[in-house]
């Protein structure tokens, strides 16, 4: 073996702690990349496969009357239509304990030959017998029931009736029931009639035979079907075309994973900077060795190759450790995401390109980062290498302020010297500050975003001044009921509202929305409220709130704004009638889908429902969850006594819990990434202080020779570490504000269609300040101890 390779091996085995630290730093970045990319690659593939395995309908046409089998047969013969099927969806309620929860019932024409939006059968009956229903697997948690149990159900026009849970299915096209705080059931038309509903199948689902992922083509085919259906005597109320081939949460998941991938590469870049710092340390330590090698004939290229080989070996060791661990972490990550998205992992294999990316990034990025110190160190002249004393000869003009600052008389001599030492190697200081500041910024950002998320959830209560929302089956006179509700002790007020699905209407075109089959994702509703109202306080972002009860004015929330501006006129379809409204304002309302707010009086005139309402909103004096649950039961009993046909009741606390559940994994994952970056920053500080002590070994010997005590030297090094930590806190805070703003916009837009308010977490700031001082103190203890162990003679003779 050539001597140069023996040197590489000895360098690797001479300082185990330092080399292990480098391996850990690289491995953390490679680990993060593998965990995120591995989890993302699996979940992205399984999300698409799971969703497409249900054969989602290209479009759904809502018709005004019951669909016959003959109509289905005729639609299947239309050119460009591969499949057609009739369906119905009913919003009901289920009683769990003493509380009522929403229940979405999917009425299936033929369980044995279902052709669109097919759930996967898991257990029990595949074709539910009359008086029973199949349940989506995640709904059992909300129902607090098991297969074979009976569940009390009430449909809009029926009486409470017990239905047996005869089987379970998995529908990956639906969000987990515990997220929505609702149940999902699959029943036959016979069971629906037994529940008291006389309606038939009123939804026509179609699959196009060509260009299945082209929204324009699907809309064109759907409108063609609608025209032919209309000729057969079936009025089309609405056409629903969800994003073709895309899971309801796919866009949000792609955005989230993109952020995590960037952060994981940032961890590797930070680790690589640490490696570069450590390589500079090694070359400082071995500068005289380099001078000797060059004296006996070594070229700069040969010296450079030695340290490059050492870097490659360190990277390979890091890859050997990180890749297997990252695959285990990726498995845990995609399992958590699968639960969040209601997916079944059928193929858990991580694509080979993930490991290839890890290998490429784990080799290339550290080598690039270490290139500068290696090249600079290998090109040093023999004279400069042999004359190196580790002490800068002079300060540049750009650091003269440091000298002046360090001369302030109220500082101790040790502290003044520490100030000058900190700014001696500016490039190294910048790298160290970058490591610590990045870790601190990410740590504070994660907690800032988490706190901002909680703050935004509280806006649900400050914007919604009601505690219970009651939806009625149809437009009903409610004046006497409102008076009786107001008379209940503890009720602050109650108002009659109305609502209706709506869509932007274009001339000579049918109304098309992007609503998914669950009736929630991508839906657009019109809310008609009494002007003025006491029960809604949205945040006005532009224009004004509704003030004229007779005007055709509309206020749009953040999800419905689109390209409209104040003063525009927009045509909205409600109850098959198209009306024109003037846009007077835009608002933010946390937790709402696309919504258009209008005057109840104007709405009632258009729909011919004067004196009637379809919704009740009720507020309590005590808004606590416990009191609201108790009062909700009283309201339920009163409505039952008044024979009010209730389709659903939605407590505000239930809405809040449903929204909170959607982003829990995201916020927790963000915090985990922050901790990894903070760890890399901490290792960086240890490396920097070790380098500082090593390159100043002779300087320390001189200090010892002229009387410096071990305590003085230890205090000097400790002050240097604390100063670097203090500077990093300020830099980290500024970066955290920028990152928190960006992440708040991203996460807020995904969850609420409005950015999260910038929140500075005092807990995060104080925790990081304490952590950085503790870490800085601990980080310098080892270098300080090493410095004091070297005798004056050894220090002065150090090479």
C-alpha cells in the first residue's frame, strides 16, 4: 500500500470523536432526504393508485327527478361515454352516546355491480341486507361502534331508526371520518325508504372513454350528456367535475412534501458546511505536514487527492449508516401519512432512485462544500506552511470596528480578547453562524407556525359568534321556533338563515362545479343571512360588509374570490335560478369552503321563500364545549317537539376539531425537521471551537508562558462560544420571522385559503436562548479542557 493511503487511514483512525461527528453530520442530511423522499414517493404512488382503484366518476350530473334504468342505458350509448351509473347522497345524522353527529349516506343502486366510485369491501356483508348498512372503516371510531352493532340514524324526513352495521369498506376517495368528525355509510334504496326518505336516485355519474384526465374534455362530454338528458325530460341542476384523477388532498400533499424535501436538502447542506469547517480544522492541524510533504516532492494535486479520498470514505460510511435508517423512517412516515389520507399501502417498496439520490447528494454536496478549504490548504507554499503559527498577522479595515469595540474599558480583559478571537476567522464565523442560525430559525419557525395554527383555530370562535348550526330539510317557517329557542335559559340569541349550493353561471352554459362526491371538497355555497347579523364577524379584507337588506350585493370569502374585484357583477345559480349580484367586499372566514354571503331578504325574494329559512344559528352565553354540548341536547329536544325536520346539526367545537385534525401530522413533521437542523448546528459549534483551539495551540502556549492560568484560558474559550451563540440567536430570530411568514402563508393557504397570522412564540424564543447558551457552554468545555491539558512546552513545540 502506498504511504499516502496509510496516512489517510491513520488520519481517519486518529481522532474517532471528530470523524464520528462528521459522519453523523452527513448522515443526518442523507437520512432526512431518504426519509422524506422515500415516504413521499410511496405515498404519492399509493395515493394515485388508491384513488384510481375506486374508478372515480369523471363527472356527476345532479338531476331534478328520479333517474330510471332506461335513462342509464341510453346515456351509455352516447359517443364518448364509457360508463354511466345512478346514485344518491343523503345527509343524515347518527346518535353517538347522547350527541348527534353528521352522517353521509351513499345510496348504491347495485352493490354487486358498482361501476364508479367503488369502495373496497373489507369485512361482513358485501351487499347489505335491508335495514343495514356498510360503514367506511374510519367511521367506526367516530361511531364508537363495531361491526354488528346497531346505530341510531335519523334522515331528513324520517324518524330515528336503528340500523345494523353489517360490514366495513375502505373508500380512499374520502377523508378519514375522524378528520371530518362525521360518519360514512353505504345503503340500498330499500333501506333509504325504510328510513323515511321517498327520494330515488338523482345523481348521474359518468366515465368518459377518451382523455380521462382532461377537465376540458370531461366538461364538454358532461354538457353533451346534460343536453341529451334534458331532451328526455330530466332537468339538470348541476354538473360536478372534480380534478380528474386527483385525490382531494393531492395538491396540498404535493406542496407540503416539496417544502419538506427542500428542508431535508438544507440539512445536508448544513452538514456539509460543518464538514467543510472540520476539513479546514484538519488542514490547519496538518499544515506543517503538508509543508513537509511538499518539501519531499508532493504536488498540490496529490495533497488534494489525499483529503478528497478521506472525504469520500467519510461520506461512504455516512451513507452506509443513513440509507437503511432512512428507509425505516420513510416507512414510519408514509404509514402516518396513509392514516392521515385514508390510504392503504399495497406496495411499500421505495423506488431505487431514492437511494441513488441519497448516494449522489451524500457524495457530491459534501465534496463541493469541502472543496474550498481542501484546495486552499493544499496550495499553501512550503514556506508559509512551515512558518504557520495559527495567529492572524493583522486585522483588515473591515474588522477594525471589532478592535475598537473590544477596547471598551468596562469589558474584562478576557472578554475583550474573546471578542477579537471570535471575529479573527470571518469565513469560519459565517459558517458557524449559518449552522446555528439555520437550526434555531427552523426550531423557532416550527413552534411559531404551530402557535399561529392554534391562533387561527381560535378565530373560528371570534368569527363565528354562534355555537350551533342547524340545517333543516327544506325551507320552513321558523319564527315561532326561534322565539322558543331564545327563551331557553343560557341562549344568547338565535337567527334564521338560509343556504344553497351555488355556482358561477355563464351565459348559455350549464352550471359546473369542482365538488367531490363527499359534497365538501371544492364545494361552493351561498349563505343568506339577516342584515345586520349578530352571529357572524368575518375579517373584511377589502370593500365593505353587507349593509342593505334589499340590495343584490354579495360578499365573497377567500376561497370564492377568484379573479373578481370590487364592483364586478357575477351571475350565481341558486335553485335553478340565475341571478346577478354586485361584489361589494371580500372576507376571510377560517374553516369555510367557497362561500358567497348575501342578504336573506333578497335571497328569499329570488327563491320565493319569504318568511322561511333552511338554517338556524344559535349562540350561548357560555361558549365552553361542555356547556355547548349540554345546550345542544336541549335544542335537539325542542326541535323534535316542534316537529322540525332537521337534516344535520354542526356544533362549532366539532368544526374546530375537524380542521385541527387535518394538519396535525404536518406541524409535527415540521418540528422534527427543525430538531434535526438544530442538532447539526450544535455539532457545528463544537467543531468550530475545536478548530479555534487547535489552530491557536502555540498562541495558548505563549499565554501560558507569560502567566495565563488554566481558569483564564478556559474562561476565554467559554466566552468565545457564548459570544458566537449570542450572535446566532439574533440571526436565527430574524430568519425565523422570514421563514414563519413564508410557512404561515403556505400552510394557511392549504388549510384556510388565507395566510396564518405571523405569530412569534415566546416559548420558542426563550427555549432556544436557553438551549443555545447551554449548548454553547457544553460545546466549549471539551476544547477548553484539551487546551489546559497541553503543557507550555508541548504548546510551544506544537506542529
